[in-house]
C-alpha cells in the first residue's frame, strides 16, 4: 500500500477510537457503569492501539515528513 493512502485510514481509526472512548466514558458517567459501557471503552482502547501501531508502521515512508539522513 502506498503510504499516503494509509493516512486517511489512520485518521479514521483514531477518530473511531476517540468516538468509542468518549461515548463509553460519557455514558458511564451520566447513566452508570454497565458491562456494555465497559465493552465499548475496551473496544475503543483496542482500536486506538491498532491505530497507533498501524500508523507508526506506515509513518516512516510518508511523503513530506522529515527523515533522518544519517548525517548527525
């Protein structure tokens, strides 16, 4: 996959993670904690970690990012 094509996927994964975490934590605070809220929060954390590692793996070859030339 071409690295610039992975950038929108990273944004979607992070946005999904933040939405799940915000919804799960907010609902748990307002209504009360249930297993479904806990599952939504855990799902958000899992999606967040997947997004983090996916984006980290594709970050090094994204165009336009400063890269090390090895001349330090």
